[in-house]
């Protein structure tokens, strides 16, 4: 390992040379309180920025070991440190001058959710932060004095201010791990209390705008109806009252613009912890919950959708159903199968984004088009069996279909963003009407034994490709191109994730691309129900970096849930 003085000398020796001379800087350098690693040098000032990392030992960083000894505390601390480092780097962005991306400094931009990221890792060995820097040049001529500013002035100041406990507000750091404790406490106790979700009184659910995830100012604070109220005694916050949503079938009803979808949106993102001040810190949902919706045109491969669709007139086998262009009903049925395979115990459904014929068939339609002529068994007739025989609860937003009142265990009316328990009232009204068909025969869950090819159809199976050229070069991996939050490409294979609604951060999409590439390189086929949980067990032990398969780890990856990986597999 070289010293920082040697790095300074190397910089001086390559000043004014052609840009490729920067490549000689790759390596590790001791900066006293931390080790700086130049992991990958960009090809020119207009290319993607260079990738760097810094390692700080726990002895130097000084954080109490109890702040990162448990997983939820560790992830919260990593998130806090990433945000601190990002704020510091922002002060120095483009302060080093040059062409193209010269002087750019960046690390992950965290949203309102607290996610495990490769940007900052706290391990038993210490703290590692990964970030990007644009190495300065004028045209393609190295400006070493400008890079010297970055490496010897901007970075030391930013690292010193963000990763050393003695320089951070101790009470704030303590509050970060205590909030994580309280959130973990609620999440761990949901099932034992017979709940699938909890929404604390005082929560702020509406967001600032369609493009901002920050809490709306002067919005109506959430307040639970007494009949659904649950009081928890949190380890640090103390007594906390809120609405407990019980296992079973729950309807969220009400007029338009009264907050039905806002509540459902908060619940679907309640699978993640949120930062202090978000307004949804104590909106906690069963972390296996999946938001289901229709997705016309999506790809399906070898899914057993016979629970909902069978006896197609063309004789196609719906126990192993494949299509490149799914309808609304088949796509929603496939999403349920994927979720069951992923171990989900809660479905979240909004009537507005569902296929009508998948959700319900009214009495008149059933009399005109008899059951033997209709291959679709609507969700209305499967929801009760899903709960009673498979332990899968449902929360549904309904605004126009009253049939679900007959099967609901709890009915919540949103009135000007205020929840009311109208279960007894709605059941009284239901007694005046003839009950629709709410059950169907032959309930049988998919076996979970399907195999999905992880290579595209035109790829060769067998050993992974290897680079040509000089001996010793590392294995060539499929090329990944990220297309924002909604999609990515592996070589020429596009994976479209636009309607996977709980995929909330572009870095989660990036991680899915790496996960899928890793799976492809392990073999030609896999049973998702076995292969994917095993992969997540590996990541829990070795970290997200373990699946990247290269000499450097990308800074911009955030951990997606197992449910999103299952949703990704069939969209290749």
C-alpha cells in the first residue's frame, strides 16, 4: 500500500499528460485516518466518473459497537452516514475545474426510505464508503492540480466530517439508532398481535406533490378510530397509539379524493423504514406485503395461474402458462403466483389499477355468461380461501364494487383523510341485499416447483463467457445498462419494471440487474422458490457486494426485497 505522499508525487509526475495516464493512479493509499482506494479510473473526462472508496477502521471512526451490532441499527447508521457524506460532498461539487465531468463528486442520493446500500457498509472490520469523482482535465489533458484539490482537500474534509463519531452530534446519531429500534419493535410484533399493518396517530400520509416524496405541509394528521386503536409501548418512544389493521380481509372505502389511495400508498411503502421527519416513521406494514395490479403486455414464463384462470378455449395449459403479451387478468394472476412463491402474507390491491373481470363478476353477468363458459375465477371468490387456507391477508381499496363488503372482516371509510370503522354499518346494509357468489371450488395453491430459464433464449448455456486477450483477465460479464427506476438491460435483454410499484429507488433497480446477472452466471435454469431465498441468505452473510462479480463494487446499489426479485425474473 502506498502513502498519500506517494500519491501526491504521482499526480505531479503525470500533470499535463494525456488522460490515460490517470490509469496509473489505481490502487490504495494511506491517508492516516483512512485508506483511500482508487478502484476504477474513467477513460476520459466525458465518460462515467471514476470510482473510489475509503475505509475507516472502527478504532478511528469511534462509533459505539452497539450502534451497529444489530442489522436494523447497522442499516440505519449506514443510511445516516451516507446522507451526511452526501451533504458534505455537495459543497465541493465541480469546485475542481475542467472539461466534461471534471470535478463531479457524488454518492448515493437517499430518499425517504432507509435502505441497505453499497454506498456505505459497516462491517466488523470498519466502515467503507463508495463514491464517484470526475478526474479533471482540460480537453483530454490531465489537470493534476485540480485532482489534488479533490483528493487532498475536499475528500479529507468530507470524510472527516461524516465518518468520525466525535465530529457528529451524538444525540442525533443516538436518535437514529433508537428510531430503528422502535420501528423494528413494531415490525416484529405485528403478527403476534394479529395485525398486518400499523399506522400511528399523528402520521402524515399525503406527499408534497406527485414528484416529491416529502410530507405535505398543513395536511390532516392521521387519527385511528377507537374500535381499531392499538397502543404499543416502544423501547424508546414510549406509548404510541395508532390504527392496527388486522389479519383477514380489509376494505378501504370512501368517496373520491378522500384519502383511500393515499392510505394504501403509505401501507405499500410501510414495508420500508422511513427517516425521522418523513411523517410515516411509524407506518409499519408486514414486510412481505405486495402491491398487486393489472399489467397489460407484460411477459409471463411458466406460471401456474390455474387458481384464477383455467380451461382456456384454445386448450393452453394454465398450470404452466407463458406469454409475451399478458392481458390485465392474466398479468394480475401471475403477480399473485409470484408473490405466493416469494412468501408474501399480505396483498394490497387498488380497484382502480386492477382488471375488472379479474376482481369481480356480478350476478347478471354470471347468469348471462355461465361459469362453464368463463375461464376466470375472480379474486372475490378466492380472497377468503387465500386467507383461511393459505394465511394470506388482503387490503383492498374499493370505490365502486360493493360485492367485497360481503367478505370483508374490517371496513374502513376514509372521510376527508380521517379513517372511520364502518364495518357494522356496512354489514347491516349488506343484510338487505342478496349475497353474490363469494366462493369457488377447487382451491389449490401453485406447487412452487416451476423452473425459469435465466438465460435469454438466444444465449448459450454452459460455462460463462470469458474475455479474449492476455492471460489472467477476469471473466467477462454480461453488460448492464440502467434505464432509471423503471427498467434495465442485460446485453440486449430488456427488463421492464414500471408497474412493480414497491420498487421505489433507482438503485434498487440497479441491484436487481446485478442480481439477475449473477443468477444467470450460476446456471441455465433455477426454481425461484429455492434459488432466490438461497441467494438472499448469501447476501445477508456476505453483503450485497458479494454478487457484483468484479474487482470493484458499484457505489449505487440498494437492496430490493425478495418480492421484487421474484417480480423481476419473469419480465426478462
